[in-house]
C-alpha cells in the first residue's frame, strides 16, 4: 500500500469491547488531572449516522469525501449490499489511504462474505505496511477499528505488533491491557496495565483500572489507592 499518511483525528468486564470499556473508564475519571495527551482513543472515526440520502447528497456536493464514502460503505455492508459497500470503502481509501475505519470495514466485508483468504490478504497488508514503517500509534488505531467490527484476531495482531515496535510505550501497553480487561483476562490485563503505569504513572484511567484489579498504586497527583489485592 502506498500513500500512507497520518490519520486525521477522527480500543464492565466479560465480552465488553476494550474501546467501550476504556471510554467508560475515561468518563468515570474525567475529573482527574493527567499529562497524557492525544491518546489513541480520541482519534477514532465516529460515524455521523446520516442516512443514505444525506450521504449521497454529501458526495454529490464533493465526491472526494472519504468520510461520506466510508459511512456509505458501512451502511451498505449492514444491509448486505456487498458490491456497493466495497465500492464506497475503496473510494474512501482512495481519498484517504490512512482511514483505518475503512480498512477494518473492508476486511470485515470480506469476512462477512466468506472470503477469508481475501480478508487475510488485506488485513496482513495493512498491518505489514504499518509494521515496516514502524507506525506504532497507527497500529493501535487500526487495532481499535478491527475490534469495533468484531475482528479480535486482527486487533490482537495489531496490538502485538505495536508492542514489538515500541515495548516501552505506555500507550501500547495501556491499550493491550484494556483489550485484555475487556476480554476478562485479568492476569494479562494486570500485566500490561501495570507496565503502562510503571512507564507513565500520570494516568488516572490506568490507576482506576488497576484498582479494580486489586493492585495498589500511587499516582503522583493523588493519594495512594488503598484497595486491597484480591
């Protein structure tokens, strides 16, 4: 894949996805101070939920509109209009090759059609391109988008590649930790969240998650958490 560029601002336990879990944790801890800025979760694509007619009108006004094409692809995929969905996903990526939501949507489209080999080909290409260029944060964004469409295998692959590129990244360790927390794998969640907090202790969301896991942590800007280890 060519023309890679940086994405524009646009991952309870059980089976809850990590991106939703992390959003809940962020809301609960919104009043806490933190030095972490421009985290991966704040840059994901948020669909406008416009209808088909509105989106087609947007494209009529400006055809080079990757967001509108992506949303139309998503809409058509939901109604199993595969050809239309693929057409608009491809247009979205033609105008914005780094639109991770469209990449994940296209892979999901192939999976839903039973084209597993094609899905693997495209997913591997996207992941490999970011791995070669060492785009840790873009791998995390792609992981989030894969997870949001239920492609956990590819999400996990992205998380692992991001950590392979940047093992001392607090963000990569945090996202991996929240992923495992969302899957109710508390041992791995504790491992990665603890490592993230060790690298950067100014993360109230991570401190809160560790507290629920029974890990006593002390934030530089708050008193020690006293929850006992279970």
